[in-house]
């Protein structure tokens, strides 16, 4: 399954906002993800990180008050939700992708991208590919306020993952979906060239070298993701 995901992973052009956030990653409060603590606070109705509260804020059309810590509890806390599936893919996602790469777009095609991207995100709220497509079409249709709100959420998700580590073997980035590995790499302006499982729930993705940069690849921690996958899909 990993090889299939690697083969079909979409290369997404990084937005200027996301690139700025990546450049500022050193200013993030980078610390290890404490899944046990997250499980406790998201299930505590008296906690500011009670999961229904976080989800309501995230799904709001205008809420920009959520901190990176709130996003960390939302993103990693999702693995404790009944409908969490690390390999979830909406049946609408391929429709949107095909339309997106068919340029230029007619008004009707833009309407279809908007419709199905929205449906796809209802199926998979952390699908960063669909978020990018949705942002694009909202801008095309001059719906700039909605595009900015969605861009804010996407940037926060990127920052959330980057706050979990440094992409090194000692401090890998923690992800809850395979495609998020490639999203991070693409948002940093790199192109993935190979994928390797190095053991102990750590994966390494080699990248095409960039001029003047010594980076050869990045490490990701998929332990929690695979733990849930083994419990929910023991036959796969």
C-alpha cells in the first residue's frame, strides 16, 4: 500500500503562505507528541481541548482563534475518534484532481471542483490535497475571504506537523496519514524521489536535491498511524 501511495502521490506547488511558514519553522515550539496526554484532554469535557469543541472551532467558517497547541490536539487527537482511518480516501477526490489538472477551467468546471472538493473534505477533513484544490477554485471564483480562511487552516495543519519534530532521524515529524508525508515535503519545495521504511515505525523519504542545499531526505514517525491501522484492519 505504501508503494502505491508513493507512486500516486500528487506534487502540489507550495503556496507563498505555506513556504513562509516553513521558513519560520525554527520559531515553532517543537516538542514531542504525547499521545497519552492528548487522549486524556480531548476526552475531558472540562478541558479547553475537549475534542467536540476543537472540531466545532475547526469546522467553523470564521474561527481563527485556535492555537498551534489546539491544532495539535485536534490533529493527533483525531486518531482516537471512531471514524479515523489512516488510509481514508473520499470517492470524490479523484474527480477533483482530474478536473484541477485540466487547465484552463471553464466556469462549470470551477463549480464542479468547488462542489466535489467540499464533499471530499466532509469525508476527510485533513485532506491537504483537497484543501489546496478548494483554495485554488475559491480564488478563481473571487471568493477571497473563504479562500483565506481555508488557507489559514491549511497553514496551521502544516505548522502542527512541523511542530512535532525536525524531520531528522532523532526528531522525525509525526503524521497520521501517509499522504501528509508528501504534503510536508512538497510544501517545503522538495520533490520526493524514494520511500523507505527504516524500522521502529520510522519512514524516510529521499528528495531531489535543491541547488545550494545539502538536504537529502526527511524522516517521519508513523507509529500511531500504524498502531490504529493494525487494530482496525488486522487482515491488511
